[in-house]
C-alpha cells in the first residue's frame, strides 16, 4: 500500500524524515504491507485522547457558557439550525485537545523537525500538530488532497488575507488556480504554491486508451444508497459489466456488507488496490460517485 500524496516525496528526502500516521479506516486498522519507511502510528495518542475526553469531567466558566448559548442562538438565527448539547461537545473537544497537545509537544521535541508536511490539515490530530509546530516556529505545509473551493468550509475564512490562524498551515501546495482562486484560504498569495498533482502525473505516460464501452464503475463512499443505485443500474443494463469499487476504509468488510444489496451477476465488487484506480477509470465508459476524492482527481 502507498500514500498517494506523501510517498512520491520521500525519495527526495533521503532518510531524513519521519512519517506519522493516524487511523485510516473505520475499523481503526492500518493498511499493510508497506514499503520500509520511518513510519510510526499515532494510535496510542488518538485512542487515549478519545477515552479521556469522554470519561473526565470538564467545567466551563459562566462566561464561556454564556458565549456558547449566544453561539447556539446565532446559528439558529442565521441558518435555522438548532444545535443540542453544544456545550458538552465543546467540553469533549477541550479535554481531547489538552491531552493530545501535551503528547504532540513531546513528540515534536523528540523528532525536532525543520518542516511539517500534512494532508487534511483540518483533521483534529493535524490541527494539534499545526498548532504546536507553528508555536515553535516550524513551518507547516499542506498538500492538497481533494476539493478546494468556495463550498468547502475548511478552506473558507472570513478574515483578512494573511492573518495567521494558529491551526492552519503556513503554505498550501495547490493542484492549480482552478482549485484555489475561488476559495478564501487564510494565506497570502505567495504562500499558495501551484504544483499540480504529482501522483496522477506518474500515470499519464503509460495510460493508453483501452476503453470498454460496456464497463461502468461505481465508487463507494461507505454509503449504502450508492450500492442500491448500482444494483438498479445493473438490472437495467444486464449486458454491461458493472464494477463496484469499495472505499479503502471498508475493504475488510465490504463484501459481507453489500452481499444482500449487490445481487446481480454482472456486478464485480473490488475490495483491494491490485488494479490501479486510474487504469480502472481509463478502461470504463463512465464513472459514478458522490463527493469522492477519486472523482476529483
């Protein structure tokens, strides 16, 4: 298995790097086997942080409680959405943050990095790493991993350009202007660097036009509605080869999960990466999916 965003950078780094990986699937497993790398898992930090956040009490000040109530009211007034137990959710996040921050600080001191590179900067564990690294004047870079634009809440901020957010990276490596020019990244223009998408460029040279007009691919997003839709299409097009590509997070249980839904004989369920996804796309006449990063790529 490979990390399609990070692994192509490793040869240029020699042996001067450490890879830190959090959970990558819904059953908390890690994909194996992998190439020999300086890879360490963050499981103990994430497990313990989640446990502590749900089992220790945290008291908020009267002022903070009032702020949360005002926030609930503002959300209801602005969007018509009523949020229940926001105070409890914030307490859980605070407790998790305090524990995780202490662990990450020790880890950063031990590794002593000159640069931090991450993917999905808005994941909880990455936000903590960003916060700690930036506090120690260690520059942080985010690699684009999927959609960036005006409709992505994690890349749109109503603040002055260049005003530093403590949990957001210093630099963003973009696939191109089309992705970032309509978003409101909290970065100056010079800090948004257009690199293209290195991983997919590797395959451009050896991909040939071998399209099968009667092969269709459906991309799972760990959602049963997509599977039901796939089954209906398979019934309507019995002479077509229908491929249902499971999401990596459900490889270990996809066949048992969808066995009662995907019943048509012309459906093939793929639960591994033995065939490269881009080659699979290239063989097919159409690809269906919902907000999948693979579609964006």
